[in-house]
């Protein structure tokens, strides 16, 4: 069910620029306020005011509740923070499991649905390392590498999130129903942008892949041929400014040809140990190698200039992209970079993957 003319981008723009705290408030906004929003013309306003399928919406909500699923909107605090940063995040997410799993920093583990012995071993090894370092394993709940990754996370006692290319009531493949249940019971979750009853059609899976990569700090491609869903996920990750990590494979091994191609073309980083991943990502890990805490000053205790202090205030409780900071401060990027570099040197801020900045 969708209001004519309101795709993901339009709906997100309307929610963001109208300043509403709850998406339902949009239907109460006056016409003159809606007209001030770029891209929201008379035809879209008419479609919004003519919307009358509230009974159908209530039925979807009721069905979701009966299935034990919750709805999370783009404006809710439970929404995955990394997913908000991509170009086309879903406006609504159905979830079964613990919403806290969506707040856990994670890495996507993807690969072929029919891996060889080496691929299975590597999927298990790296998924275990991800969990042991306090991160979440994200994947697509498919056969093969996805299933190994999720199952290893459960066995290791960590959180794992599966993204469906179907409705929350349609686990695909069917054989992974018990695995999905184990994931939920272990503090993880399964999520989807598709309403209950949506079949796992092939066209849904490329869209699903953007969520797998978008909610993650990076994507680890374990085993993949030159074509397939894993390569699509890798390309999507790069478009989203996410890091791509790759397990290398023997030459002339067709199931690993895609992995070697990503390495050869510089689209993915060859990994040999977990530090190869953490070197590229500004995320906290819980390992023995983690540095001891020191009595570092917070930015408010530092002797900062007015401009530098203003930047830190903007970063309070959120990450912002370099372009967003430029827009908020009304400064060109080339003038912002020296300020941010100075703040990094002082230990006030740090840069994350994809030119996002946060307070230390």
C-alpha cells in the first residue's frame, strides 16, 4: 500500500524537512507548509489529502501484531543509525526480535549460496571473530554463507540480524525457520521492509542487499563467483561509502573468482587477520588488544576556538557526514577539513568510514 507519487525518497524528504516527530502528523500539516518543501507540489499534496485507506493500514498493523512483529519508522530511535545514512533507507521496517540488535555496531558477512569447504570454514572463522570482538553479524538469512554466518553467531553467543527479501511472516528459505527462531531467542532479530504476506520474489533481493550493507560498518565477502548477490552487495556497499573486505581464494577456483576480482580491481581489501578490518573502521571492539582507558579530556574541557567548539556541539550524540557539517556551518569543505583535522589531533573528534565524524 503506497500513496501515489510517494516513493522512499519523497517520503523521507517529507518526514525530514517537515520537522514532524511522528510520520502520522504529516497528514495534519497545512497545505501552505507542505508547499514550502521542495519536490512536494500540488499533485502530491492532493494524493496525500485524498488518502483514505486507513482501514487497510490498520489491518496491516493488526496482522503484524498477531505475528509478533513490531514496526519501526525512520523517525524512531530504534531505527538502525547506519541505515539512516544511505541514499534510500526504508521508511518502515518490520522486526521480530530485540530492537537493541539494530543499535549494535555490525559487519555484514555475505557469500555464495553454495560454498565449498573452504568458504564454509572461512565464514565460520570470521563470523566468530566478529562476535568475539563485540560486534553483530548481519546477513540475508539465505542458504550457504549467510546461514553459516548467522548460525556461528548464535553458537558463539553473539547478536546477529537477518534481513529478509519477503514479508516478516515468510521466512525464505523455509529450512531456515528454526535458525531465525534461534537468532531471535539469542538477542538478535530478523527485519524486512516488506509488509506481511510479501512473497520472496527475485526482484526483492537486490533491494534487500542495500539494507544488509547499509546497516553495517563494512561488508565481508567470504566466497563469491564473478556474478551473484554477493557482488551486488559489495557494489552497493561501495556506493554507500562502506568498506568492503574480501577473503582471498586459490587461482582458477570459480566459486572464489569474484573475491579475487574485488581484490585485483581495488574494490575490496584482502584480509588476513581481524586487525585488517579494525584498521579501516572507527568502531569499538571488545578484545584483549583493546587499549586501557586513559584520563583524556572531553572536548568541553579543551581550549578550543569558537569555530571548533561549534563543530563539537553539532556532533553531540550523533554522527554527521562532512557534507552535512558543511551545510550546517555554511562553510565550504576545504575550510572545514583543517578544523576537523586539528580536532582529530587534539583527540576531540574522530573520522569514521565514509567521511562521517563523531566526538571521541
